C-alpha cells in the first residue's frame, strides 16, 4: 500500500504505523507540509482533514474510544499542546501502565481555548497515527462543578477527578455551628477504634467534630458529583482529590474520608491525599523524603485495610526523588498524574530550534507572571532568571533551572491561548509542527524517566 499510494501521491508522506483495514478499505494517515490527513480506500482514496478525522476514526475503530482504567496501575499524561500523545505512547509502551492520554482540567481548557472534545479528538487522531490499540482513559481533571462534569460526560470522558478543595474548610476557621449533620457523624464515628497492624486510630467527640467541620461539605459535594455521573454512566473511574489543601491529610482524616465514602455507597477507584512536603509544579519534591516515606507507609496500611482502592499521586511531574520509595511502599494499585511537564518539553523544543522566539516568550512570561501564577503552588523567584543566560545558555542547563521551569510551567496560556491578539500561538505551532519529531523525542525521553522509576 505504501508504494502504491506514494507513487500516486508523491507529495504526501505515508505513515506506516497507522495502516489498518476495515471492510474493503484501508485506513492510514499521510502528512503533507506539516498537515495530517486520514486517507481511506484501496485503489482510489478519500482524504479527510485532521480536524474531521477523529469523528470517523472513533466510529470505525471502537478501541480508539476511551475506556476506564479500573484497578490497573495507571499514568495520567496531560497534553496542553494537542501534539504530545505520540511521545506519551512511546514512553508508556511495554511498561504495563494503563495510560490516561486525554487528561485536562477546566482551568487548563480555559487558558488554552480548548474543549474536552478537542482533547479527546487529538488523542484519537494520534493514537491512530502512532498505531496504539491498547486502550486509554480520559480524565476530566480537578472537576469543581457539575457543569464541568456534564461537559466531560458529553465528550465521552471515562475518568472523573473530583476536586472539592474549595469546600474543604481551614482549621483556623473552626466553628461547630457550620457543621451539618454533626450528630450523625458523632454517632457513626465517635468511639470507633481501628487497629491497623501496629497502629491504633481512635475517634472521639473532639476529633470527629473537627474532621466533620473540615471535610463535611466536601464529602457532600463528592456525593453529589458521584450521583450525577452514576445516573448517566455505568463504567467510569471516580477519583477523590483532597490534595489541593494547605494541610497534609492525616491518617485519621484518610480513614474518616474513606469510611464516609463507603457509608454513602460511593464507588470510588482512587484517592489523592495531601502528603507532607511540597509537590510544586514542574520541579522535584521539596521536603524530607524520609518523613514522606514514613507517612506514606501509614497511609498504605490504611488503604490495604479499608480498600481496595488506588493511592493517587498528584503533581507527579518531575518528582523523581519520590518515585522509587512510592513504588516500593505502595506496590500496586496506584495512579500517577502529570500535566505540564510535556508542555515544558515543547518550550525546550522551541529553545533548541528558535532561540530568538524562545527569548520573546520568556520575556512575555515574566511580564504575565502574576496573572499566570494565580492558583498554582510554586516558589519560583523570577528575579533570579538571567536573560543573558536565556539567550546563550545550553539547553540542558536552562531546563534544569527550577525558577525557569516553574515560570514556563504556569505560562502555557500566554502562548496557547486562542485570544485573537495572541501573536505567539501561530509561531509556536508552526515551529513545533515542523519539528514534531524532536518534540516527540523530548517528550518520550522525559516521560520514560518517570515511568522507569515507577515500574
């Protein structure tokens, strides 16, 4: 087919990894001048443009539709550019991880001007082009409203990460009057004593009251989301995220949250806890790894006692010092979530190809730092970024600078946003598409470092 097609259409590059047959027709991808086409036929051919191809592919090849991960070890790959999936496929291939290729939060969608459907369609297209047929998940990440969940359901998502952080109260605001159903919580938990291996966890009136205050409203919202989804779907992954708070999740809080989810008959697959230390964006773990490991051991024992369910590690991008102890302690049934690290590799590609444009982007990132840093946990000091080094420094040295990495991580909307005044977007995509092999290689190599330490 390659020779026949190429002889008739020499201006196109035949992509052999994509070749499949359905009925009497062959389906494959071809590229011309950076644009990809779905080609259908045997002796004569139909050409379908990139934007229209996913709707044809998902009807023709059911395995290109997202499915649930269940209890398999899973890895979430955020892709803000829509072009990183080939690198994600090559990084995860043969690892045993179930990949969640379509993963984006409402915040990311708003800043990039994409929709949940756009994210899935990009993954469908690239999975076909790269020959992936082993399934993938689609995660509506950090969903904070029913409206967001509805949009994700309509787009075909199979994984829902519920983020009730806005409803988790701060300890310093403690008020008994703010606790709904306090009598029920006290009846169900006060006086309970759980002996888990060599640890004893005791609920009394005081700590039950505090936990009810902290997490009661959040649990109500989680239940509301679960009922909404389960009325519309039967097979989905449901993750509870309590990691985006200012205080680590105590072992007793872990027990309380899980027992309350179970009491409410919420069939959850995984829980993301707030661990000690700092899991900042785009850089390695900040904190005492021994303290982290000891705390994780306690949480894992609780999981083994109350489970089965997965322990999920959020802000998992570039947390290389954490992966080995995490894998050793948790063993199986876990989920790792990464997001902006593939976007950083896109800017690394820009730096390698067009340093002048890279410098222009960094200048703009610095100007918009205050706006872009809202809602992100980072400690970057942009005053320490040396623009002379940005202009002349080596790629490896630049992208090992934690301040620059965090600046880039949070600034994706500045480049990828669809504002008509955005002059950076078109230039960015023009460079990345023309140098897609380099970008994919950077993504593959970087994500393989993550997966190797977790395998």
